C-alpha cells in the first residue's frame, strides 16, 4: 500500500466512508498503539484519536517521498505506525494529557511448554490458553492499553474473555488473529508449511498485510507460508482440530514426515525414516489415546514396513508405500 493509498484510507475513515474491512484495520492499528485509556476520560480518548488521525494525515503529506517499504511484509497498521514514527522523529509529539506522553512499553513474559506435555495457563484478563506440546507463547504480565496482544509459536486453543473495548490479538509469524471474546484453535508451528485457525464459537478475524477473512463457528482459515495465500473453508468436524486436547490424533491425508513430526512433539521422541522414499507415503488414520508403540505398529502395518527402537529413537524401515 502506497503512502497515497494510506492517506486516502485514513481520510475515508474520518469521513465514515470505509468498508467494514477497512474500518476494522484502521481501528486495529489505533488499538495497537497501546494508548493507556484507562487513565483517560471518554472525551480525552476521542480527542487523542482525533489528534492522531490529523497528525498522521499531515505526516503522510510531508513524508511521501521517504516511505518506500515492501508492502507484503507490512500490514497497514504497521505502515501507518512507521509513518507516525517519522512524524515523531520530525518533532511531532503526542500529548495525552495529565502530564504524560503516549506510553507503548509492555512487560512480556515467555511461557514454553516442552514436547510430550500439555499445559493450561490463565492470563491476567481470565482468558484461558490450552498449550499443545512444543509451544511457546509471549504474553503481558498484565494487559494494559486498548489491545490484548500475545505472540504464539506452536499450537494452542484459546478461550478468550469477552471485552469489546480491548480486542485480543494473536500474532503468529505474519498472521494476526483478532477477536473480542470467543474460542478457537491456532496451529502455527515454525516448521509447518501453513498456519491454521479453526473457530468453535464467536467471530474471528484472520489476516496478513494483503488479505483478511472473517471466520464464524465451524470455519477455518489456512495460510500458506510459502505462497502467502490465505483461504477460508467450512470444517465438517471441528473436533478434528481440537482432538489433541483429549490426547487423540487425527491424520487426514498427511504425509509420513508430517505424521512423524506430530508424534515427535506429542511423545517427546525421535522417529526417523531409514528410506527417504517413504516420505511420499500418505495416511488417513485416527488414534484415541493410544500409546506410541501401538501407533507405530499400526502405521508400519499399513505401510508394509517395520521399525526398531534404540533408546529414545525409533527407526522405520521399508522400501516404498504399498
């Protein structure tokens, strides 16, 4: 998005001419500035946001020849934030009253749930996060400002406490998942080829810098990390996406390497393929709270393969898929 397009979007917002999607993104950016509105009156908050819009408009006009960023890597609110920083560097201060300038610092803590385990944590707003194995989350010690921002790498199911004044935003790589109060699953392991968001209740907004979808119950969004493509589909069985919470496994058209990756996380083991040709094998299978040896035996039976265990390592041997 060019500076001219950003300027036009903000102008449309001021005039009340934005589409629902455009309005969502502008307000999302305003929320992300972390204004500490709990210390302000409603009148002061309106004045601050109005002032921000006016200053951004001026900054865009003055700095149009300075901002030249790769659009695909910067959501609109980030681009606008850069423009705001340019304005600040030029001496444009933002006064929020009561003797304070705009505060943006938030104290975060990192929580890691290792392979072979599951963990449930409660955030400061009473939201619950069910963490799958090998999952890392960064959360504020206490939510403040106009947005509840967390960062996720791995998989977690969220039950978000409803707060219309403070959207809850999960950042996973280039994808932002934004809600007000709902329950949904986010799968965003760094080694996976895609990020998935599946909704149980409420409405969820998912998007990157170029595209956005709105999900309702029994829908999911899939984001291809390689192709930067976001798709929205109906989910026939939502339970498949939350089966891990009950200790179950659901493999739908999964390749053997994908299955091994999931098993390694869940059981904290190292499974390897002796023959790389087995990487092309795909499986459809469901396992309900079964021990690892039984799962490996069934997989080998299906493939016509065999395995051996050496310490904490399992090696699957075979030629090709049957």
